[in-house]
C-alpha cells in the first residue's frame, strides 16, 4: 500500500488527533517496510560465501557479502575456502552456496559434470579477461623500445635486461621456487633459446623476492624481464606490459611438456588464460531470486582488481577494508551490477 496526502480515505485532522494519527501512520509504514524487508530476507535466506585464501578472492567475497546483505536483505555469511576443497564440497555437499572467484582450469571435468547434473551453475566469469600469466617487462621499457613486442624480440636484447650478478648477460626472472610456474617458465627459457641469446635464468626464491626485483627495477628505472601473473597488487602498483608469445596456446603440447620438469625439448607455447568463474549452488540459484541475478552480472577486469589490490597492499588493508574502499570509489563499476534501488541501499549502508 502507498499512503499519501489526498489519497482516498485519508483526512487531515488537527491537534491531538493529528498527533495520534501521525504516530499510527508512521508505525503502519514502518511495519509494512519491516514486513517487506523480512520477506526479501526470507526469499534470499542464508547464503554462505567462500572466502578464498588469496587477496583478490578475499576482497570479492567481502564485496558480495556487503551487497547481498545490505542490498538484497540476505543473511550472508563468509566461510574459509580454497579452490579444490571448496569446489569439491559444493559438488558433494551443496555447501558453501557461492565461490566468488574460482580458477576452474584444473577442475573442468568434475565441475562440468556437476553443472550437467544440475548441482552447480557457473553464474558469470568473475574476471572478464581471465587470469593472465606470461613474461612481462616495465612499461617504460616498452615505451622507449616499441619494437619489442614479443618474447623473441626481448631475447634479442640482453643489454636491456641486465642480470643482477653479471651485467654482460640478460636476465629472465623466474617464478618462485616450488610453484608450477617455475617449471613452465624454465621450459619457456629453453624453448626461446635464452642461454643461446646471452640470457641467464634468475631464481627469485620466493614471491617476495620476485616482487622485490620488480620494485627495485622500477625505482631505478632499469630493465626487467620475467614471469608474472594478473590480477595482483604489483601490477596495480607498477605498470607492466605482457609480451606476446607469438604462438597460439597448444593445450596438448602444454600438458605433454611445458608443465613437466623433465621435458627435454620444450617448444614455444603461450600460457593458457585461466578461466575464473563465480560458481553457485542450484539451491541458491532457485531460492535467491534477484540476489542470484546479481551474481550473474557481477564481474570486473584485471586493471580494476590490480588497482584495488595495490591500494590494499599499500594500506595493509583487510578484505573488508578493501570492499568498503572499492564500493566508495568505484560506483561506476559496481552500480552496473545492481538495480538503482539496490544501489541506493548499498550506498546508504557505507
């Protein structure tokens, strides 16, 4: 019901009766509003959201929690998660309800089966441009040397990317020890003839070591060449350019050689773009209504995520801090995910 002055049956009394009627009216409107909010919450119900243990997934889970709670009246709860355990639990037990940032390349077969059987849905590509891996160099080098567009081009110029220990050689900085990318970067170094072209493969030791090497190069405006991935805070803080591999991704060759440490003769291959989806249980798809529709529209690009993660790292911010900062400073992005009415509720809650 919508009450307004002049509506049929609505009179404008004066004095004490006016005060009594005003109190009654306010109470009636409040009761209707509370009933509406209660119905919205009942429709959406409880929704459990996996908060994965890396920065971009953690902040996305917090954004979903805030919007689903404040905008749609859901009872949104975060639960700890990681790619394999979370998706396995969703497939087998139907919990949690939402995995906001699922890197699905390694679980395509069982996930595809769960989707085909109607247990799960992939509501949207969480990262519009996918997770990106490859060989990068600073933008200031790319601007100064526009002729360097591919990995092969870079390997022709060891002088532009001097090794830390031996300036007469070029350096390709490797992925951290123990990570799968250490193997495929090492194979890429062989495939592109790094040693033959006067380069050495630098072991960065750890994620901090790899990040530190980029920061040091940037502060001194020196050449740097190496493996990195997006979305990450480093690429939000330091502008880097990904080099073209010059060849298409060959999935069969990649599986047969590029990811294997003992591959004797690796061939040039491009890194696969990681498919990053929001995975939702069919229970919440059916129950969530408009709240589920939000999860079909909510996605963002690597540059947006990189910038947010850089702010979080600089400010030692939690995922919750990052979510509030994003919602306050990126209205042009997130208001496209929701209706004007929901946007108004979210803004009011910030």
